[in-house]
C-alpha cells in the first residue's frame, strides 16, 4: 500500500447506540472538528448476527455508506471482542474460566476462551462474512482485529491445549521435569496430562506467585500464544479477501499478559491505547510510546485510542487541563505515533462508559472545551503530515523483556517491593530527564545501533546473551545492568556459580548474598564521591576485575561496592547492585552519557524529542506543565505549528508544543 499522506484523526464511533436520524448531525460536527477517520464495528457482533444461522449487515452497510459519503476513512473492526449473549447461552464453554476454574456465564467483554473450538468456528465465520462483504472498499485503511486482547483462561479446554503445547515444546515428560526442576515439593510428572493449569486450585499462589516457576512461565507463554492464534486466525481470513490493507489490534502498553514483542511480528502495524492517570509521569507515558515503537523494531505506530478529555474507569477521573490533550497528542507523535485517534466520537448515553469523555459530549454542543481542543488540534495536524514515517535517532536503548517481567512477578522473594515495569520505568526516567532519544529494544534486537544499553532487572538470561553483550562491548558499547539480572534460564532455574549468573565474567564480580530492605528504608551510598541512596535490594558484591564506582556506607557491608564498572577493551559493563534513588540515577546517567559521547541536557518540565527523515530533522519541544516554562535551545529552525522562526531562549505557554524543523 502507498504510504498515507495524511495523519489519520478520529476514532471509535458507535452509531449503533444511537437513532438513525442523529447520524448526519454527528458527521457534520465531526467533519467540522477536522476528523477524517472513524473506527467502526468494534462491539457489534450481537447486532450483526442475531443467531447462528442469520447475518444482518443492513446496519453496518448503512454506517459504512454514511462514512463513505462523509469522506471519512474507516478503520474496520472485526467485532469479536465481546461474545454475544446467544453464544454464551448456547455454547457455555466459549466463555472463560477464572483462576478458581469458575466459568463466566456471559456479559462483559474480552470474555472468550482462547482455545474453545466453538469460539474459533463462530469467530472465523463472522470475520469471513465481514471480510468478504467489505474488502476492497476504498475507505478502509486498516483492519482492527478484536479489541485489547488480554487476560487468561483456566478452563479444561485450555488445560488440554496446554498439554499439547508442552508436548511440542519438551517432547518427553522427563525433559519437562528437568526444565522445571519438578522434584521440588514432589511435582515430578509422569505424563503431560497430569500438569495442572496454574490457577488458584493448583499451583498458582495468591498475587500471581508461582510454586513451580517454570510451569507458571510456560503457562503464561502458552496463553499469550493461544490468544495470538486467535488474532492470526482472523488475520488470515481477512487476507483471503484483502491482500494489502494493514491489519492491527489495539495493545495496552502497561499490560503484562502478552508477549507483545512476539505479537508485533504478526501485526502489520502496531497500535495502542494511551490512558494515563492524573499522576502518571510524562516519562512513563514516553516509555510506553517507546515500548510500543520498539516492539516493531522502531517503526511508527498508530495511537488507536486516547480520551479527548476524562476517563471514567479510574478511581478519580480528572478532566484534562486546557492544552493537555494536545500536548499528549504531540508527545505521541514525538515518539513515533503517526495517527492520532480517540475513544470516542460521541459519549454513550448509558452503559458503564457513560461518564467517559468524548468529542461530542452529552450536551452535544460545539462550544464544549473538549470539542474545541479536538478541533484546534485537527486543524494543526493537517499541516504536519510531513512528519509521518520519520524515525527516532536514538543512540541509547532500554532493554525490555516480557519473560523477565513474568518471572519476577512469580518470584517468592527476595522482596515484595520489586516491580519490573516500575523499576524499568525509573531507569527510563533517568534517560528521559536528560532528554535522551531512547529506543526500547529486546534480546533479539540489533544492539549495534547503540552506544549505551540499559538492561534493568534482566532476570532471564539465555545462553546466547553472553556473546551478544560481549560483541556489543567489543565495539565500544556500554552495557548497564542491575541486581536480579543474568540470573535464571528460560524456565527459571538459577544459573549456578554466583550471581549475576551467566554474566559473572562480563561483570568481573560475584555475588552470593542479596540483602532486602524494608519499605521506605534507605542505605547511603557514596557514588563518584557524592552521597546518594539505595533501597529495596543490596547485592553484596565481590569484585574480581571490576572496580567500584559507588560503595555502601552503612551495614556490615559498608565500604564494599554498590555500583561497579568492568572494562574490557573499549567496552564497559556497569553493574548496579541496588535500587538507586533519583539523584543517584541522574549522577550515574550523566556519567554514562559522557562516556558514551551522548549529549545530555536537563530542561525541567519540558520534554524534547527528535524524529528524522529525508524531509528534515524535527525537534518536538513540549511543555508538560501547567505553567509557562523557559527553555534554552541548542538548535534553530521553524516551528511548524505557528510558522515562526525559533532559536535560543524561548518561553513556552502552559502545555505548549513547538515542532521545530531544524535549519540546514
Ligand atoms: C479501552 C477500550 C475502549 C474503551 C476505552 C475506555 O481502551 O478499547 O473500548 O472501553 O478503553 O477508556
Ligand atoms: Zn479456556
């Protein structure tokens, strides 16, 4: 398909919830807000198919015709994210079973069992009808499969499918027992069919902890794969009728249920839904965007949903401050988002989302704050399509690993305070605060593009990780890792011989003990001779070839290293044995940037990011505060939003963004 020349702007529209005679006025209002794209048919299964033998597309035909007549692009969903009541009544086993094995009776959404044969048959029949009927309509620019895949099922069908998955993976039950160290607590299996799903009635402990981590990890892999099979099956049906239109499904960056790196390989383009809470730091949202760009090897993504104003499903649903929605949209673009879409176009009258923000609110007037801001952004985006497709010129990367997240979640010990996404987000923030362009990468990414790779809590270490890190360091790379890294194999057996396991020689040290601090407890550390704090975990580090960058100043291990460096050739391996506080991370990050030759500059309250293409070098400068904020720029050019020439010291209004195309 030709690359799009326009930024897609619009989002979820559910006219089926409204009388037919209101639709024309909706279209008029949406067009007037510069909206050019509608996401349709996300939750319409029950309307499209009233029973097993009947399909009725009259309503969707009408909606599609309306979109076409209104000159709207369409993102067409396959409508399979919520099982209709007639299916749950007729085929109860289509529904998911929870951790206690209790099957849902119907209702809700994201409610199907991924291995149910009846679901698969019904799902694909619907998709077949939709794809046959609508493929080739020029207004369809993307296919949107299901909606926000997530969760797990613990039913008997899934248990059986899990057994088959294990058979394929391990071939013999002995190999599986060994991989899981199943002799622990008398778990040795003599047949694959004896393996239970790790729910609450079997091996799953409260809070997602695992008795046999290998089993739990494999179940998580299996579930992610089983849901991915659902996605692929729909995609393949669409491909029978439509060879070219890109296929996606909307992801959730904060969701740890699925291995999105694996999913992204099956998606033509990544799309995701951004719903920050009031107190979500801008750095965390930035991290989510980079993660979503990263899973598809840094290709631009679609922002499939954000709220034009408030959400409704949080404990406290703040309204976005004047200018804030716009700023968040530009932040999305700054990190590689090429299309900006909302949930939703028109606020539902009832249902549990009746209080969710929308472009057209219950009052239905164009002078509402959200409508006006959507309209103003829409007007600006029409001037910015030159940015589409531009890349992020990052030299620093954060290494992310879904399996380490899963494994750390399942760990019983060493501390309940260890959270994988939280701690990786803190390391990301240290880079964010110094205005680094960052790529989120994975173990199978190309490391050679970077000078600095930060791999926090890289718990699962496969054998080939050693060579991969060594190659990177041989070319002068700096590899940074932390406590709880390099430790376990892919079924969570600890690598013996001392921590950080496989990476002991690379790190030039060994660790035999890790101290755990209580909540709020700190330990002073002298880092580059400055006083900072550590918390949560403290590795007792025994250096061999490593040297100390920082030392503990308290406890019986006072004077021993907390942060170390091991130099081999031009490369460096940095090991951080504790959870450094913000000032410690900043100090370390500044030092790392100096060593890596990466420019680091802090602008408080303002984020700066860059995208580059043959059309230019675009600097996004975003005031993320409610106050006017000054910033001193080291480049000059034209602000594409206002058309003004910008250089040196500038004052940004609250939530103002400049997108400066660099001169030269
Ligand atoms: C999700 C869903 C939407 C809607 C929004 C509300 O992202 O995909 O259908 O429920 O949340 O925030
Ligand atoms: Zn199931």
